[in-house]
């Protein structure tokens, strides 16, 4: 009877082909986002592998260095914001709630993007501008006609809220981010991730 | 006749006692602020010594490491804001103009302070909080009674403008900072240093 019994999920080798590789990659990005949110961008990569339930070799196969995994987290963040904006009937407030959730989770990245703004490396600047343009396009699609703010104003407002969203814990960063939107007089829907929907 | 002629200022040895030491220290802080504003916080310290017109030995005598000179620049920035607020009849707009000048000059520091907000090192956090409290106290003194914003709101607004004041040049950072104050509906006087008065 035991001959047909499948190997329990947790006993299988971590990498078993393209499907498992995609699964591992996704798990590593989720783990990196959580670890960076709490410990900052210089968190040990071994903590990310452990949280994702894979060996460090698997991590390095997907992401050769820290910059590569940080870039993958930012790319997923932008994709989730685009996803939230693409929902039928998405309101500006709801999409800004998702943007704000990412800001409070990814405070570690804000210093990085600031540094990119000062950076001589044209490729880093171009990449950071491209991500920012994608967020701008997503917001433009749910900006009601005749809104007092232009899409450029909204992008500036997001940078402003990023500046406010500091603090040692995600909770404190969310409290400050929400207060910042209030100072700007901009209504922001529930602060939450888009995946949770 | 030439026996009484003083040695030209620029030919004198750089360090000639307590007065010259204070002069060198001040010149190094000014030079560091200018170099950091253009090249970022990882600018070579040799460029700072050269700009200040002193040898690297003099720099290291005053500032044992990069953190020490960065801290001295921030300390002087805060002191200038306090000075602007202490002027008789100082308006909130005028003091915020000085705050904004420092934000556009010291963009390199903003990432640093962001990192401090995430930082585990209690001494860095305490020091950054103390500087922030001094700016808060200076602003409180020129906040008109019944202003729509509390002193805490103003400090949050300053953090927000810091988030917006990014870009490769001080000019671009000033343009964005001024636009950010406008979004907040807060009037800000001329953007300038306090020493220039």
C-alpha cells in the first residue's frame, strides 16, 4: 500500500523543474520583501533563503546578488500596484491604499531610491525612473476627470508620503504615512496589499 | 621696509593654534557641505580637504571619520535653522525657506536619516531624534497662534518635502521641494541659506 504514497511536499527536493523554479522564485521574493521590511536592505540573505524554505544555493541561482533580489521585490511591488489599478471600477483612493501599503513595507527601499536620484549611474537612474513612470501610468487611469491634482502632482505626493513613512516598525510607518495623506487632503482607501483581496 | 610686512594669509601654515584650528574646522564643514551636496555622502574626503584648503592630516585631526564630518554638517545646519528662527520678527515662511535650502543642499543626508529611522543603533536614532526636536522647537517659536498646522504637523510636512526633494542637482531638488510645499498649501519664503543674510 505504501508504494503509491507520494513523497510528502516538504520532503521533496526544492527545485524540480521549471514549475518548481517559478514557485521558488516567487517564494524568495515574498520572503525578501518581509525580511527587508523588518531588518532593512542589509539583512542577511541567508535569512531570506530560510524564510522561503530553500537552500542558499537556490537563492543564488535565481538572484546572483542583493541588488538582483531587491530589484525583483520592487518589480513585484509595481506589478501589484498596476494590478490594483486594473480592477474594474478601481478608485484612486483604493489604489493609493495599495501604494501606501508598499511604502510602509518597503521603507528600506526609499533610502535606496533616494541614493539612486543622486547616483551617477545612468542605468540605475533610468531603471528607477521607469518604475516610477509605470506607477504614474497606473494612477492616471484611475484619476477622475477634473481632479484638483494632476498625475504629476500625485507622483510628487507619493514621494512626499515616502519621506514621511519612516520609523522602526511597519505600524509606525503606516501611522505616519496616513497622517501625511491627511495633511495633503487626499483620501486614501484601506492600506493593504493587493494580493490579500 | 619689508621686515614688518605680514606673511600673506595663503602662505601661512594651515594650523597655527586654537584660532586657526577653529577656522580650519569651520572651513572643513563648509567644504563638506558643498562636496556632499554635489557628489553625495560617499564623496572622497580628500576632495573636502582640498576644497577647504587644508591637508588631509588637518581633516583627520578634526574629524576621525566620514560619520564625524557628516554629523558636524548636520549640526551646523540645525544651528543655522535655530539662528533664522531667533531673528526678531522671524516669520514661519522665512524659517521654512532656510529649512528648504538645507533640504535641497543636503539631499545626500536624507537617505542617511531614513536609514537611521530603520537603524537598530539606539545612539544614531537618539541623535537623529534630538536634531529633529531642535528644529521642531525652533519652528514652534515662529508658529502663529491658531495656525491650521500643529508643530508636529509641520515636522511631518518637512519630512514629506525631504521625500520630494530628490534629483541629481540642487536646482532640480529646489524645484521639487517648492512644488511640494505648494501641494501642502504652505507658504515658504525665499529658499536661501541663513548665513547669506
